[in-house]
DNA sequence: TTATGTGCAAAGAGTTTGCCAGCTA
DNA sequence: TAGCTGGCAAACTCTTTGCACATAA
């Protein structure tokens, strides 16, 4: 059966190969924000012959076709997620690298407004919050916080 | 005479060498957000024997001492600016790479609030607006826009 | 059939590091 | 002088690319 992303590829008229189908599958199944190496690790469980160069090429192809969004969370490698119509920003849990998506309408409006006030038209933007989980404070001494 | 950043180094008790003094000078004089190579180019006009490895090491030292802030504007290399107490965000003119600093109190409050609502304490954040200059629309044809 | 895609290894860009001479405190 | 620092080149990480072979349409 066609994966969600493979369907989008068909609609966009991309030539489909076994490798692209595999990578589309992996991406469709990924609920996180994997980097290229992680995609590659997942892909070779489905097709051990796939090469990391192909993952790089495919991920770029998909990004240029607006199927994927590329992110950079400051760790020196690109992360990918399926492009969606509903824009969102990211909060990165710096304790474990987990990425939480959020959307705030007021912030979105502010971004456009600020650019306009500076004499610019907003083309793209990036808001990332780096944060630690709030520890639950116990009224008496030890708050049970792990580490 | 001591450059502004060299003074901060002294206050922090960093061992000062000619190379570090030169780089501190270059940084103190830089009003933009230079990358390592640009700092290196500026440094070798003051001391032709300085090596780029030293620039990398010094910039990291200064960053760890909270003398510099490191940024990543998505072009694959780190950019630096003197750390300041007044936080600001950046708008990047994608036509020419120019970086404009701005501060918006409401946005700052929103960042903290959003993190809190998700159950996190904000540690750091990054907001970048990528934008093009608003072209002045002339009612009749040519609007005089350059390029 | 023919333009395109893939695998492999080499090349690139940015950054870090091992080693030893040189300098700071 | 004792230990930190700098220069140089090699190494590292992530990513791209040239080439010959394979494949989708």
C-alpha cells in the first residue's frame, strides 16, 4: 500500500523508485523530527542496500517539492518533518532533545507586524524555545526532582 | 589602549596573549555579526601571523565566558556578536544577508508564557524573521526598486 | 529507449584537535 | 619555570558530487 508521502509524490508527478518509496514510507511513519542519519538507519531496516547519499538526495528532493520541512535545532545537522499546512513552532526539551510542537496565533500576528514595522515583508521565520521541564515543587524540602 | 572586550577579559581573569588581544580588538570594532572567516580576515590585517585555528579557539573561549553570543542564521556557519544584557531578536534581510536587531516586549512575555503553559521553564530561545524589504509601490509602472 | 536515479567513494565546507614550540604569569 | 597557548596540518562531521551502472516511464 502507498504511504501518505508516496501519494503526495504521485500527485506531484515525481518519478518513483524503490528507494524513494522506502524513504517516503519511513517519513510517513516518523512522528518525530529525524535527522538524515536516523532516516537512513530506519530505511536500511526496510532495504539494506539503500545508501545514505540517496537519503540525502531524496530528502532534498522532497524538501524542494514542499513535501518536507527542514529544521535546524542548533545541533549541527538538519532535521526533517512532513510539511503541513498548519504552521507551528518548536519547543526543544534540552534535557532529552524531545521536540514539542506548538502554535500561538498571537505570536504569528506579532511576527508579521514586527517585520512590517521595520519595513520588511515576512518571508519565513523561526521560533524555537529551549526549555527544561518545570519541576513540581514540594512545600517540604525534597521536591523529588530527578537529577 | 585596551579594547572594550579586552577589558572584560581582564575582569574575568582570562590569560591574555597578543592573538587574543587582536581578536578582542576586532570583535570590539565589529558592528555586524561576523562569522569566523570574516573575523579571521579582519584579524590578519592587524597580525598577519594569526591562524584561523586560534580564531576558532578564542571565539569559543569568549563564548564560554559569556563575552560573545553565537548565532546560526541558517547558512551553515556560526556568527558572533558581543554579548549584551539587553536581549534582542534578529530580522535577516534575505536579499543581502543584512541582520537587523529588534526587541519586542510582548513577544518576550509570550515566549515565557507559552513554555510555562507547556510545562517547561524557558532556558533559551531564538526568534528569527527572514524577510525582504517592502517595495514602495508606485501607481504608474516602474517603482524604482533596485534589482 | 533515454532521461533520471543510485551506489560508492572522493571531495567540500566548517570546525576541532594532537603535537610541539613559544609565551604568559 | 610550569603550564597554558598558538601554529600547523591532520582529522572529524555533515553534506554534496562525479562516475559508471541500473531503472522508470
